[in-house]
C-alpha cells in the first residue's frame, strides 16, 4: 500500500495508486462536474426561458434590482421590523441582489451554448 497525502485516514492511502490512475480519476471528476454544471444551467433555462411566465419573472427581477438606481437608499424589512441601512450597507445589499440576477442570466447563457462552453474550457 502506498503512502499519500491522506495516509492519516483509516485504511491508509486513499485514491489512485499510479499517476495514470490519478489522471483518469481527475478526468472522471471533471467530466461529472461539467455534466452537473450543464444540468444546473438547463434547469435555470427551463424555469426562466421555457416556462410561460419565466421571461416575465426574470424581467421583473432585473427591473427591481440591476436596473433600479443605486442612489435610492432605503430601509429594508427583516422579520417584520424596519432596519435602517447606511449608504454603504445599502450598496452591498443591492450588489448581492444584482449578483443573483447576473448568476441566473449566466446560467441561461451556459444552457444556450453548453458544447461551446465545454470546448472553450478544455
């Protein structure tokens, strides 16, 4: 049994025994991750593009986040109580919202071009 980075685990070395086996295991993990990534993107595509009201919902989310002027500093409700936010706190809060919408749009883009994405990345 070879000793490796995880030789402290019960049972000794964990993982492939040779560099070739390690490369094959790594490629298998990469392929599985890529399939999961594309399937996730397809889910977003189905919900926000293929469903009857998905595009309308995405536009509503975009209008109430990314397209809303940042200078409209306001308060937010948390568990029914109004919480005052400073300008910096409001900007961080809003950027969190914006990044969520950008993530959804990126997933839709990936779902539209999964083969090209796969080829570009490896």
